């Protein structure tokens, strides 16, 4: 299945490719994305945005993946801007979104708890005591210390909710954790952190807010992963086409061609699965199965595909001055963000059994 982009989406892709075509430091890339208006795509028009949605944001994330750019775009846009736009009230949107669009702030989400990625029944609890008191532990929170607010799912009377937590509030402890790519990541401990009703994202009702957050997070992650795999494939294709052995390009050897074909199949399958999921989500259709399939395929196949890319590069593939390591380390981190292949496969099994 091929998905045709409309005129707006084609323009978004072209603009993102131009912005990312120049080598920059991550902070400068973030600023360039803001200056080009690419961080404001999903903002409503009254906040100076384009009123677009997940399909266009996914295109930007895919282009970022093609160059393995370590910006906070996945966390801010897919984990933050899209859910706040969908679930937040006018005051919440106006308070949080314009500064992200301007490249002056970061949003993120606490999607995981210990041994419970993408949990729909958080052990983190919100107890009512006039205001709310949040207590619990979240793991793998990207850019938590750098964020203005962290979207934090919690169990509460009557179901679950997503709260906007200030990472610098009393009772919040952030412990840095290591990542393969070196991007910031934290364990967040909440010890009776005070939040109010004004901090609750409840636009779709109790229970549905966390599902909406998860859908946008998965859509953004698989779009970014699509770009990572495509970028690594392009880099490796160029290398084997130019590198000669015994007077012939490496690509002319059958064993190399077969391995490149395997990487192509993995990349193309992730692309189709990701686009299908994002399209259904953007169209307001049930995208649960497509998101789970894309997330599983990415978590299962992308690490092996990157290993092949490193192998075909030979010694240069492990040189830290060569860009391939940026793709493989980002793929490792993204697999952890998705919860791992086993977790994604278990989710597919539950979907089939249900």
C-alpha cells in the first residue's frame, strides 16, 4: 500500500528536509525548526499555529529521524503538543503551547513505570485532599529536567487521568539515567506532589486521556523510527556503492546485495506500517492494531537491520566520527521507549485474543 501525501504534507516534508539538510548542533536545529514554523504545525490558529495534526507532525519526526537528530522533538511534539492540543482546555493550551512553538520550551511525558511500559493502570496515584497529591515512580522520562511540564498518568478515584506536573515542584525528584544516544533521560519520583484541577488534562474524560496520550506517543515514535531506519539504509547504500574491494564496488557482491535487500525490506515495512497507523489516527479511525503492529516491527527488526548496516561498513562502522552510530544508538533508545519487542508482541497477542 502506498500513501499519497496531500499538497500541505508534501510542503511540510520538503521544508523539514531543507531545514535539516544543514549540519547543526541540536540547540541550533531546535531553533531552526521553530523559525521555520515546524514546531507550530499542530497548534490551533488562535495560538499562531497551522491547525494541522498528527499526520504533519509525523512527517517532521520522520525527517528528523533521517538525520538522527537528537532534539527534543519527539518528546515535545508527540508526547506533549499533540496530547495537550487534544485534551487540554483553552487556558492550558495557551499557557504551554506557544513557548514550545517558539523553540523556548520543552514538553514531555512519563509513559512508563518500573516493569510496566505504557501502563494503562498506573501504580502512580492521585489522592484528593482539596487539591491532588501525586505519589509514584516513573522511569524513562526524556528531557524531564529540561521540560516545562511533564504529562503524567495517574490512577485516581473513578479511573485514570493525565496531570501536568512541574518537574521542579516540591516533592519531585529527577534521577538521570543513561541512554545509548546520550540524550537526557530520567527516573521521576513523586512524593505527595501537589497539583490542582487546573493541571488535569481531561478533555476526553477519565480513562480515555491516557489512551489518547499513548496513541500520539506511539505514532510519533514509529514515525521517528521510520526515519531512523531509512536514514541508516541510505547511508549504507551510499557506502557499499562507493567502497571498492578487488576492483569492484561492494554492492556488486551478491552477499552484500542480499543483506542490503533485507535492510530494505525491514525499512519499507516499518514505513508502510507507520504511515498506515498515522493515517488512521489522523482520520479519526481506530488505529490501535496498526500502532501495535508498527511498534512491534520497529522494536523487533530495526536493531537487527542496524547491525547489518554496521557490518557492511566494516571498520568505519564503529568509528565515532562516522554518523552511523547516531542511528543505531537512537534505535536502541527508541526500542526501550516502545517497551521492547516482547512487550509489543504481548500487546498484539492481547489484541488478537480480545
